[in-house]
DNA sequence: CGAATAGTGTCTGTAAGACACTATTCC
DNA sequence: GGAATAGTGTCTTACAGACACTATTCG
C-alpha cells in the first residue's frame, strides 16, 4: 500500500538506482540528447517575423535555424549540479540571441520532435517552445551563431497561402533568407504558426504582441498580420469590446490621429481574461476540413 | 540553435564518450533519460477510465502509474540499431499492458514533462502521449508491472468537480485505487483529460470512443461521460446531424430498442470531417476564466 | 477640402438552448 | 398501461457579418 512509501523512498533511491541501471543493457541506453528549440514570433514592419540564427558549423552550415540548444546542467554549490527546467532552457536560448531587452510576453511548450534521423549526428529529442513578444529591436547573434535575425515568415516559402496574402511589400522578401531551414525546423515553425493562429481565437494572446497602451486598431493589425486576412474594422471593434476581460480602457486617448488621417482613438490595456468568450473566430478557416 | 551550435563539438565528444564508457560503467552515462508515458482513456461501465499499472519496483513501489518506459534502441540488421520514433514507443508501451486486442483509435502527443526532480533517481524527460480507444476487455499486466487495470478517473480524486458529477454509482470507487499516482502522473493525467475534453468540442474525437455502427445516443453518452455533464438529448441529436462530416448514416437501425424502453434508433459511422463546424461547445465551461 | 480612420447603428442569417410533442419500444 | 427513449418542431436569444453613417483628424 501507499503508506510505506514515504519512509521507503529515501532509503531506496540509491539501491533502486543501481538495480535500475543494472537491469538494463547499457546498449539499450542510446546516446540520446535533449534540446530545446524556440519559435519566437513578433510583429515588425507590419509583418509576422520569426527569430532565426545562422548556423556556424555543419551540419546545415550557413543555413538558418531556430534558436535552441542542449538542456544544460548548471554547476551548483558543493559540486552538485542545478538542472535546468525545460522552460528555463528555452528562455535562456531565446535571451542569448536577443539580449536582455526582449520582453517575452508569453512562452509555452509547443511540441516535442524525436523522429530518428532528424539530426544526422545522433538521436536528438527536441522540445520546441513558442514565444511571443511585442515589436523588438534587432537581434544580437549569441556566441554559438554566425548571425541572428528577425525574418518575415512570408519570406520562408512555407506552403501557406495566407501568410503571403497581405505581404505585398516589395522589400519584405529579403534576399538570402528564402532558403530551407535546418533540420526539421520548417515543420516546427509551421506547427508554431498553426498554434499561434489558433490561440488568437480563444485566448487574449494578441495582447502579447502589442505594448501596454494600445488601440483597438493596433490589436486588429495583430490579428490581420498573424491570420493573413483583412478584418472588418467596425465589426472587429465592437466584438473586441464585447468580450469580457479582453481589454480594459485606460481612459486616455492617443495624442494624435493616425498618420493617414482619422480621429484620435481610445487606449486600452490587456484585461484579466484567460479565455475569450465568445471567441474571435477566423472568418476563412476552411470549414470542416475533410 | 538547437541540435547544434558551438557546443556541437562538445556534444559529439560527450556522445562518443558515453558510448565508449557504456560498455564498462553504466553509471557514467549522462544522467538524462527520455521516456514516454501514455494516458490511455476509454469508456467502461459508463465511466471514463484510464489505464494504470502498478509499479513493481521502487521508487513509488506499489503505487499506480501511467504506462510508460524508456525509448528503446531496437536491434537492426548487421549490428545496426533501429531507433524507435516517440509515437512508436508510446504505442509499444500501451500494447504491452493491453495485449494485441486494443484497437487504439487515436494516439497523439500530449506534452513533455522535464522538471528536474520529477523522478528521484535521475533526470528524466518524459514525452506524454494521449490515446483513445473504444470499450476494451481487461488489461494485462506487462513484464515490468505488478498489475495493470482500467481505473475510473473519478476514483482518483483529481481536483475536478465535473468528473465526479455523474459518477454516483456506489461501486465506481474501487477500494485501493484512490491513492496518489506515482511521480507527476496526476498532473499528466489532468492535462490529458483537459485535452480530451477540449478536443471533443472541435474534432470528431468522440467517435474514437465508440465501435463502428453507433447511435447518436451512444455518441451523446461519450460527451456526457467525458465532460461530466448532462446534455439535452433532442438538441444534441439535431446538432450532431447538422455538423457536416461528423457522422454518416449506415441506413440500418438497431435490432431492438434501449433496455429501458424507447424506439429503435438509426445507426451511424464516423464521417470524414477532421474539424467540426460548427463546434460542439461545452455548455458549462466557466466563461472567460479570469 | 479630400481621404482615411474611430466608433456606432442597424439589419439579416445562423446557431444554441429551452420547451413541447409524437411515435416507438421495454417491462 | 406506464416509463423511457428517438427524433422532430418551434420559439427566443445571442452573435457574426454586411452595410451604412457620423465625427474627427491628417495632408
């Protein structure tokens, strides 16, 4: 029964460890590495951008890849080791490429990728994380990367019609960035984009892409940019205000109107809702995908 | 950059070192293991049940735990090794406790748990999977378990009011099963239940819990059991038929009416929809959780 | 002034939930 | 016959989307 457990546990740990390790053929323990990769998304210049680093070493040398790395074992007091939580490792990898100025508004686990052969060197199980941040300054390549850059996702040629739809800007496609990502990172990025688009519908995630006092129009631009679809300004406005806890009014207004004219607008801050009801559903998700 | 970086060299060295030392001292391995755990759900006796195994070895000896184990490296031709994909490992662990008769209708990755200390022996990163199956015969304990059983989730005392709501059956709480689960498996199970409840809303997941020709009422019982809420039979009926691709009529009817009376009902099979539109939303999800 | 935008009003179609009702079958 | 159930009809309310309109501000 469970009652004996607490007294047994401590004493048994050492014995169990030996027993445990002896019971398995060492060859059954493949050299297996655990890494974290981060899909960091932001909105810059009106486009959805992802943080990429350029690999300095083979394999996939010179290719762009998601920031990430091995889960570390940090040195602790008295020769012990302090082990990193997975989310901490993800936050660290992100900070290494962006500097301390990035205010990550949201960090969540995406999925884990462990198909044999996804890394040609060895078996690597990679836990992917998804991060969102408001508009950021340039990225700063960390020690292990040749370069780090925010790259418009539309320029990566993922087979996604919607992302390209709104990006007619000639300069959006940066030369040199439309190459295949390293490893299976294109897949991971695609999964991250799916997740982000989906979470805009039923969580206040969009507020993680804007800075504190924001207008309804700025929020709408987030939705339009991530979804790659134009939304009706009037209906969107009414809808956002009708969802309890999505935004709170600050009482203030912008100092001036928009650069292309129009009246000044009211300012808002994120509300306390964790789930949106009613949800803000995408207009053109192909209904009932068969 | 995951899977790479200037620590790449260090990683290779470490990997080679491990391989070499493995033959001599298993304890020289990097103290990091990858396991898969499976949250297998089914509906038995009108209750949502989860597959649990009783641990034969410490730690948590005699405690119940989710089926799972280490990701293996299988022997392949000519001394090579065939490495298991994560989903394959999950399917294998599940089959070991249920025998070949389980028809797993659905297997998807849930989340990965890697907090240091979650396993007292060593650093273990566990990739959890979520499986659904129609009503199944008794479980068969595999080699590394003392026992394996389908256990009503309501009997596990998870802090979830809804699961207990419909389970007034006196016999539902089996003596001996209302104990704490090993490791952080209670948390993993709770996450799995959340996911399952949520996916019933916008995917045809419910059809994975019933066998091929089913009635609308059987489908409704799935929703009621998983959500722990009574649904209006009439409205549910109309709603299910109104969602394109959820169910297809077989043209047949049941041979007899229900055991407590009522007319015979039409039979259906799963449709080809992958996403439900409009969705079948839970009535009493606390709206806009703050 | 003309163009663009913030914000509101109104109408229509769809869908959810409440309630009622009929027909069928078991006990 | 009485109770339970399958399936349908109808009404009310909520909400999404379309369209129109006013007021405000930029250039």
